[in-house]
């Protein structure tokens, strides 16, 4: 089986219990829960389920926001989330017109929703499911059109003129999802900010500036500026649901004409143009949305209950820290069930093979066995005579100070050298380290290239060609290329 590269690095998520606590602490959901518990038969709602204007002051007061000039707006927002997340159920007004329609001033009734009890009695997964419903609702609000006067959109026949909105809901959702996906990838990337925030201009540029554009044009910079302001509004809406920590754009930077902030010059304080980072809850929420959309978004722990073959293929292109964490989880679960010796034997069995992914599997098997502990020794000694595994078994034993390790045959030494370089080439790691490995292996044996072309390994010719490219000594590099030619001639390829 050949490993496939995941489209995103694996994420290390907090436990469900920790994430559920974060979800309940999110300001918007916390307010929605408080309003759902406050609501009762006396609560007055409109035909669309919204709190009527006369009810908003009491709702704001219950939330402790009576003195806040935006208290009523916050209460209205929290109520909408309570409805969308199933914390309250709203019955439509009774039909009282001749045509069966509800009257203009008709009001609905409110009862506790099924999900309200789950907030306190449900499992962490139940709470996260409610929170995800809330995230979907807030995401929809963040991509909804903004307008100054809704009355201007109503036609003579009473219908809404959607063309006048100049709004493409799919395009708006795709834009925001693209931004959140880039923020997710940046957070997990070794070259990204890690747990630190990302400047809003850089995030906007990531979805606007073409990858092959070295220097943005004035037109592209204007598009970046427009995207920044869209994102500024959207992140202000998303922050209360708990997925991001956001420092908004400094309002003093806004121009009077277009109300847009110009992307900063190199010598300006970039933090004034907005800074955003995903929270642990945000990493979970965005990953769930990507999984629902069919995106390959692995998480550490996904492979803990899989077979050793799936584990070794799955971690093939994981970053070192994530691969180690995944193996530790796998060993902990498999060792507790079958014992460390059985787990080691399963890893060694999965490392065999002549397919293209086999060298990298053997490399990760060796790294996994390093975490297995001394209990794995009987399984390792059992493969000392195996032509594919005998070399790594000897390395494992020697590293643990074993004094009775049999010397390998010269053919095994050369085979292990080719296999090791093939694995490193497939992993596409640090080229400087690979260059040192190539020069070290070839330097250990004065006639390395006189013998290496005879090695019966599927990657022999490819490895020798790579050694010819990487070796800094011209004479040795030429010998490597000549050896590669002999290897191809021997196999007829």
C-alpha cells in the first residue's frame, strides 16, 4: 500500500470534555442558554421566531446588558442562536385571516427546546453538537448581505428584490470558508504562526493574491483592502461563538471615502490592521466543517484503533511531532490490549514490502519501535535474519546496548543503506540532512559505488541517481551516476 499525502497537517485537538467546556463558555452560546432558561409562556415572539422589540429590554436586562447601548442587539442575536440551536422551540402564530395567513401583529409562543436539557445532562459530544449548530447559524449570519434600508429592497408586489442585493450566497460562503481554511492550515503549518495570531492583511492576501504573482498590482492591493474590511466585519461576528480571538482593524485607519483600510507598508505596525487566531474550539469547529465538505483533515488519534499497516501508511507524511504522538497513542492502546511484544511484531509485519511506500514504512516502524520499550525485544530478535527487517532490527538492538548482536552480511549493509536513502527521498525532508546522510553512507565504504549497483532493491537505481545529484564531491558524484547506469542496465529498466 502506498501512502497518500494528506491535504492538511494533522491537528492535535483538545479532549471532547475540554472543548465542551470551551463551547459553554463562548459568550454567544452562554447568553443563548440564559435566554432559553428565562423564556416562558409570557415570552413574545414575532412570526419569524424573533423576540418582539418590546421584549428586548427585558432580555437585555436578564443578560446584564441593560446599561450597554448595544444590549438589545446582543440580546436579539443570542435569542436567534437559541432558536437555531434548538434551545427553544417557537410555535408559529395561529392563522386568523380569511386566507389562513397569520395577522400582521400575530405572535408566536415559546417552549423549551429539546437541546436545552442536554446542556446540563448531555455528554460532551451532545454539547459540541449544539455548539456546531450555533456555529453554522453564525457562519450564515457572517455571509449574509448588509444593507442600510430593507424597505428599499421590497418591490411593489411585496416580494424581496434579491437582484438588488448584489449577493451570491454560495460565493460569500466559499470566500469565508476559504479564509477559515487558510487560517486553519497556517495554524498547523510548521512555517505558520503556531498558536500566535495571523495579521488580517496576510490572511486577506492569501485568498486574493494569485500564487504566481510576485508583486501585487494596485488593483490586487485594492481587492486585498476590500477583503480585509469584509473579514473585519465577519470576524467580529464569529468571535462571540468562540472560534477565533480577534483584534479588529484600528478605526483611525479607515479612509473617509471608501471606509477601507489600505494594506500596511513594511515599516508599519501590522497589528493595527487586525490580528486573528483560531482557538482550540475553532480548530475543532473548522475541521468539522471541512470534514462535512469532504476535505481530508486528519487529527492525531485518528489511527489509534487501526491496524499497524494503516498506522505506518497514515503517518508517512506527518510532521515529526504529530507522528510521534500518533504512535504513542497507538502503542498505548495496542499494548494495553495485546502487550508490547505483540504490538512490535505487528509493526514489523506491516513494514515488509517491495512497493514504493515500503522504505518509508520501515523508517517509521524503526521510529515507532524506539517508543515501544524493552518489552519489544523478542519480536525484534525474531526478524534478525529477515532480509528486509534484519538491518533495522540490529540498529534497534545496538542502540539499546545489546552486546550479542550478530554482524550483518555486507549485502544487508548495502540493502539497508539503499532502503534508508529511499525512505528519506520519499519523505522529502531537509535536503541538507539528506546530503549529509548520502555523503556519510558512501564515505563509510571505499568501494561503495562498486558494489551498490548490485543491491537487489526496487529503488537502487533511483537512490544512486539521487546520490549523484546530492554528493558535493564531483568525482564521487560521477561514480554514483555510473553506478546508477549499471543498476538500470542490470534490471533492464
